[in-house]
């Protein structure tokens, strides 16, 4: 009897690899699963036996050998149930199942043969198209997500009977198709929050406009109730719209993590992630035996908001240093190394002291100076160095809160951000993987951020007075370049530098007294 081959897929990081499922039936008894399957795959024997009985077929009473190749890659999860079951049916000649080797097949089986959804079908569909497979047979609930990949037949099935009938040719299934561009542009920019709702806080709006224009990280420091969280929730609404390529990248990450909603085929809005301060370092950066993306990767092409920054464990904060510089995270395990993208804007907020009222205009702080210093020191200097804008938030007055002043909408602010971004795209068009001022490497800063003699003197005084590091120096120049882009000027002028320097408030010596 010949060996039957079907094809499935395994995920590592945000990339998919083709897995060949080989089934051979020989003289003997029992089913043997080889090729580094995990327990979920080994247990599929019992699910498959129940399913075959339910649909009027039988598990062969001979030795069934199932090999998942390549054998040196560990496979996990129950998504191999359907291809293994179909391979056994074909190998035992209970069904013909023509052309089964032209499709990628995925799906977890219920005991009655119904299919359950699986994770990561978008990168699998991309790999299937790349490897010239004719189509992708998968659970109906995953079909919308996979259908955004063109030039690949997406065959949605709800039950193993449908898959058998499809391969036998007795029940044709029309491939599901989606107009990816129409889907993308019809649902672009659905944001629930707008800056027009925010009364006052003009200095914060200005800082966020600069941050959005240049892709800079920012931290807000102020008392409870000053509006830090409210402002942070609105920053995604002034970022440039996702490009289609960015939307596909982001959707792949959410697909692998199993975070796509049932009605969501394509991410069309920039993600906004706000993990609780009890999060672990593995949950933040990603990890696990088979590494999964963490919060910093789920925030890729969007915003990661860390509220009450000093309340996060120090180890959690320190693991962000490398991703903030490299815009990716490498997770190494004994047998696998995985790279996850992590190009996000970090927006953080914190109280100025444990009680929250240090430097408050009306309420008195009850914290000792040493306590305030110790609280601020929970945020390490190297981490603060990587945050470009330090903004002090003060409570607004009653008159400002109840006033009828017409505020700028997010769309108005975004129009200026887009103009500044267009200048940066033109500036970096010859440089791969650099789109914003914040992404400039130190080697490029000197040629792009040219300043005059007066600006050099101002920066020298600031460096000496604030005791700034070389990294902070580079970041001041990058922010100055962004401010100049917003103003539409070719050269960085002294007032651009002065505004950028004032956004280093946490670098001030004796900030807490």
C-alpha cells in the first residue's frame, strides 16, 4: 500500500512552515504518531476514532503510522486533526479523496466531526500561496481571515463530511473571496475617541502632535484625575492611517496570537494596547515553550500605553530597552529562536509621588522628599533616556472644564501630522526600514539634524545643566527635526531646539526637590 501525503502547517513567530503528513498502513496493530508531536496531537487518535465512527467509517485494525515531517520541528495543537483523519481515510481506501495533496488542510475536530477554529490562518494562507498550493481547506469560522489572501482558493468547511464530499467531488464548495483593498478602505480609521472632547491641556495636545508626527515615545507625569489616561486613549486617532502592508503585518500577529475577533478579517485601525501593571515580563515581550507574541508585538504599528509606570515590576520595564531601540524582539529557546516585530510608540503615565500630589497647585503633598526621589527612581535612567518627550500634566480649572470653547478635532491635528510625515517619507525614501525621525540611527542624526552655532550653544548649556546622555542628545535633535517638519522649515532653528529641550523635564537635576 502506498504512502499517502497531505499538507498542513506549523507556526513559528509570525511565519508559517509547511508540514507534510505521511500516513502508511502496514501489518500490525495500533496507531503510531511520530515527528515530534505534542500531547494535543497524540490525543487526536481518540478524537479521530470517534469522528470516523460517527460518520460511518472505521479506524483501520492494522498498524497506522503517521509521520509529521520535517521530524526535527516540534508540532503543537489540535489543528492537525482534520488532515490526519482525511489521510487515514484515503490510506485505508474508505474514500478516494482526489487531489488532496494540492491543498493545505487545517482544523480541530469535535467528537461528532464538527470543525473548531484554529489560530494563525493568515500567515499559513500567505505561505500556501507562496508555495503554489491550489487552496486552503479550513474551518468556516477562520475563512474570512484567510480570504484576504488573493490567488488562493479558500474552502470553508463546517464538518468533516463537507471536506470528504469536496475532495470526492460530490459537493463542490465555492471558494470564499474578499476584495482586500475594499475591505481595508471601507473600515479605515474607526476610532471611538477624539481630541475635540478634551477641554484645555493644550500643552499635552502639542506634545502628542509632535510625538505622532515623528513616532516619538512620550511620558506624562501629573496628579490623579488630571486626564492622563483620557489623553493617551486619543493619540491613536491622530496617527497616520495604517498602510495596507502595515495592516497585513498587524493582522498576522493578531492571527498567530488568536486575538482576531470573529467578525474581524483585517486590522484597519492602529492597535492601542494597555496592559495592567501586574503583567509579567514574558506576557509583555512574548515567550512560552513555543514563543507567542507579547503585548509589545500586539502593539506593532500602534501604541503601547503603560499607565502608572512605577507600579510595573522593574524587570518588566527593563526588558523593553532592547525592543525600544531595535523595534523587534528576539526570543530564544533551546531548540528555536523567534523574531517578533515590535515597532510601537510607547506612551506612559505616572504620578509624581506615591500620594500623587507633588507639585500640585492646590493640594499638598504628604510624601517626604526621599520618598518622592525613591518613587521616581523606580524608572531607570536608561529607560527614561529612550523616552523622547517628558510632559507635565496639570489639572484644568473649573472654567476650562465647563467652557464652550471649540476644540480641534483629531482629524485637524492629524492633517498636520500627515504633512510632517510626508516630509519624512521623502527624506528617508532611499533608506530601507526608516520612515520617521524617531527611527533614525545615530549615524544618520548628524547629517539630517544640522544645527547652527547658536543652537549648538543652547544645546551645550542644556547638556551640562541637565547632565544629559549622548542618547538624550540624539533624541533632542530628532524631536527638534520633527518640530521643524511640523512648522514646515528646512533647517532646525533655535526655538525648535528650545521646545525639544523643555520636553526633558525628568532629566532635571533635583526634579523632586
